[in-house]
C-alpha cells in the first residue's frame, strides 16, 4: 500500500466530522476533533485487523524520540495502542481535548 493510499481523509466513526489527510509527512490515524481512532491495523499502517472497533483516547505519554502520543483502547476487544499527536499540519489535534487526557 502506498503512502498516498494510506494517508487518506475519512469521516470519524465517533463524532461524524470530516477529517482531512495529514500534510506533515505522517499518516492520519485518529480524529483531530475527538481523538478517537479505529482498530484497523495489526502492524502500523497495514489495515489488516478485522476488529474495526472504535478506539477511545484514554491518556497521553511522551516518547523521547516520537514526542507526545495518545493512548487508545479499543472499545470492542480492549487492545491498546499509541498514536503520535498530530501537529504542524492541516487540522492539528485539538489541544483542549488533549489537555483533558492529562
């Protein structure tokens, strides 16, 4: 799958807002408005997971090389994963929503 194919816009499954692709060289994997994601990957970017549950943001961590990351938990299967906070792009993550996770 090419980067252009993977980094696409979508309608958020949680808040139903239209989300544009990232423009900072990374992949869009969560909604910048409510921070919810979908459980679609087994490995980063593979879109091979059949779960497709909504992933609720439950916290924030800081990684020395990757920066701030949102901790997500799948509402269907309870799997956890982290996603980088989207900054320096069109539709950056809502800072006020991020602060509520602290």
